[in-house]
C-alpha cells in the first residue's frame, strides 16, 4: 500500500471533509482513502473522449431526414387550412 501526503489544504476544506467523514461514520483517513480509490477508477478525459468517439452515432442522417419530412408534412397541413 502506498502513502500520499497532501499539504496546503485550507482549514475550511479540512473541516468540511472531516464532517463528511464523520457523517459516514469513518475516520478522515478512511474517508479520503475511499474517495481517492473512487476517483482513481474514473476514466481520464482522453479515455472518456476515446470511448465516445468509438461509439456508433445515434440517429444519424436518417433521423434528421425523418424530422425534416415530418416538419414539412406538418407545415403543409397547416398551410392548407
């Protein structure tokens, strides 16, 4: 297990973190350890963007064409009144 030491935390931030830990029934160290583990599991911005780019587009031109056609039909119907 590795050790991380963080310096320069404001007194206000320290107080809020300590209160959050207490609210969850944990020590500050335990609370921060779990939060850091959770953060470490999140993808980086580059990883998230790569995942998004690898996905198939949703809707695409077919959906846009369908919407345009439905609007044109609606407009023609309204104009014929």
